[in-house]
C-alpha cells in the first residue's frame, strides 16, 4: 500500500477551510482528512504556506486544437499534440480536462470531421499513458449533416465523455452580426473575406434539418449516459428549446436573462475563465463575473487557455466576495456534479485523490503540485514564494503537529 501524507497545509473542503491541517492519500484515494497520525510507511510532505484543494475539472477547453494546428493549415502529429496538452493540464492543476473538439465541416482545418474523429481516438489511446484523466467533449455544429454518423459511431465506441450542440450561423448566438462571423473566420481560420462569406452562405443553407439531427444525437447520448450541453444560448426561448431536447447544461449563455432562465430550469451554466480574468467577453457577450455576482454562474471552464482556470477561481472569490470553498466549487465540485462524476471534485475520504497544492507567487495563485489518482504528476518550486515543500520523516511530522 502506498501512502502520501500532506501536512501543515490549508485544506479547502466543500463547506469550510481548515488551516494548518493534513490529508492522507492511500492507493490513489483520499484516505482521511486530519488523520490522527501518519502511517509508518507514508511519504510525508510538509506544505506550509500552500493551499490544498481538489484537482480542477475543466469541462470545455479547445487548447488541444491549437496544439494540433498552431497556425492555420499547419498540423502537427496528433499523438505529439495529445501528449503535450496532457503536460499543460498537469501543470495547470487540471486533473480532469474535457478536450473540446469541434465537428464543423470539411474546411475548418483541425475541425474537419475526419481529423476531429481521429483526434478523439488519439486522446482515448493515450489514456493509459497520461498524467491526468483526459476526456473528450465533442462539439457538434448543427449545420454539419456529415458529422452525425461519425459522432454516433464515436459515442458507441465509448470515447465521447460530453456532447454539446452549437450553432455558429451569423445573426444569433456568438455571432450577432455577419461582420462578426466574417472577422472570426478571417482571423481564426486564415480565410479570405470571400472564403468567409462563402462559409456563411453555406451555413445558412445547411440549417435545414438541424433540429432533427440534434434530437438524434442527444437521444443517443442519453441512452449511453453521456452528459449534454448547448452552446451560446441567447434567449430564454432557446433555453426552453434545448431543455425540451434533453440538453442538461448551458455553455456560455450570451446574456444575464438567458443565464437566469437556465438556472430557473436547473440547467448548470458554464462560463469562461478568460472572461473573468479579462473582465469581458471576446465576442461582446455578458461578463462572466456579472453572472457569478447574480448567482447564475455555476461552472467556470478554461475555454481555450488551461492556465486561466485556477486564476479565475481566485479572481471570482475576490470580485464576487465568495468564500474560497464556494469559489473553488466553480472549478471542482460543480463541474463534477454536472458531468456525473461521483468520485472526484471534493476533498473527502473515499474519493479519487485528484489533489493540487497552490501557493501565492508574486500575488498570483500558482499550482505547485498536482496528484492524479494519488500519483504526483507535476511539481514546481518558485523563487520568492512560500517555503519549499519538504519531505519529512514520520517522527518529524508528529513532532511538528504536537
């Protein structure tokens, strides 16, 4: 039996924060909070000046797409990209990342249906080697009929962990105007203005049959126990329509009224951590912190930048005047509950030992240690930060606690 004893740390529990406390990890699980003593065989680590909390759960991050395609039409080997994003998440304290992969047509680079499907399977194949628990969030663009059978096959193979539906047609959702759509396609996908305009025309023409396609995919997801979400909801009516289809979460609601409607229907809302840090939306939608202030922000995701997740949780605690345990629930317990992950998201005996240690470095919360299922997968020391974590003997630990 392997055991790790973390001591002299601040522990963030679901309902309170414990100071100068201890946590015991045994065989990949949390064995005890404030145990009376360290087991004789335990590896003891002193974490004075550090805050220990559950590993972060990121339900939506498409950073993996930039690992594959850092520049338009420049693709790296998929296995290389998956290995690199795994390391990025371990360093960011994200022990359960949902890699958001878009199925959005044959002219979107990595978002090509065949490339996206291969990338889903590459993530699944790497799981036996990964540092963290890599999962897949498939994003279905409702105008793409060709992706439906591909997604059905992937879900049947058991390699899809979350399904969301999105409509990026100009004139609604994220792209409130045609110009906003054209600017995004030109800047993000390297298209000419003529190519972007052609893509917009094709999207409008492809909306026919979208409702039936979404209903078909969501129904299969439900049969297989796969959580579902809608993307860029822009009105209470859209919330009602998505709920009628059986969608369980609302990603990036455009305005406060829509977020309120989602929460009134018990749909968790997912907001962007970059939005919190920047104080605004990149597409002119509502500020995430306003939804959190109003009590209708349920979950934070890193969206496109893993490093923002821990920083945004601390920023939300300050800006919305939340207790630390409530702010951290936005990136731990709440996404675990929404995604039906009963074995993680909290520091509690018996749960999976996905645990991180965080220290304040130059005024910023920085992840210093990450344990995934009890295995240390990342460690870093910062000059000028808190005291270096120390390996202690069991006798030293007991003496220090006395």
